[in-house]
C-alpha cells in the first residue's frame, strides 16, 4: 500500500510540474529583413518582320526585314547553311539565339561577324533543314539574353513563297 501511495504522490508531482504555469516572457520583436525586390529582366522590344525570298543556281536566300534589323538564311550546295543577323545596334561577341514557334523550338550560338552583325552555322544536313523549316512556320527568335539589350524578332509564317524557297533549300542540301 505504501508503494501505491508513493506512486500516487510521484504521479501527482509530475502532473503538477507539467501544468505549472511558466513565467510570462515579454513578447520578442521579430526582426525580419524586408522582402527582396522582384528583379525583372528589361523589357525586350519585339520587332515584327516580313519575308523576302531569292533563289538561283548557287544559293537560296531568305531574308526577314524587321525595322532596321534583318535576318538572312543562306543555303548553298558548297557550304553549310548560315544564319546572319544585321543589327541596328552593336553586336555582342556571342549571343544565344532561341527560336520558339508552333512547329518546334531550337537554339544555337551566334558569333560576332562585324560591329553590328552576328553569324551562326546551321550545318550542312537535315538538322539545318529542320531548323529552317520551323523558322519558316513562324514564331519568335530571341537574340541573346535580355540583359544584352538585343531585340526579339517576330517571324510570320512564310506561307506558299516560303514553301517554294524551302524546296530550293532542300535541293541544295539534299
């Protein structure tokens, strides 16, 4: 019986310790850093362009004129396909070109070819043709990173004239 009484007293002490009120502490003032500002890339101008197509025995040339900037795709039998950009502003040393369209997406790196121009090799094979085909389907070509200050170019679908030009390009690379 003595053990039961001792156990009951011990249990009562444990329970009273659990329920004993803790001394109130003054509320701490939390110091929180202000939220970081949202950093948005600079707005990139979107230039709209129109296509012009030329073809002869040596080359198939598609040119998109977008304001003072232009994009030229040249396909020859004797050389890899080439994409050239003539820019209104100074060209960076390199720029990643990212194309996004309904027919597909691709990206390549272009190198400075002059103070205001960039050039990228499309290749001599079916990969070049597939890049050109989706380009002719219309979409957006982003030039470099937004921080480089280069525009994006909106390319309309090239339609029937673009298909005739693509047939020329396919014959040259085929």
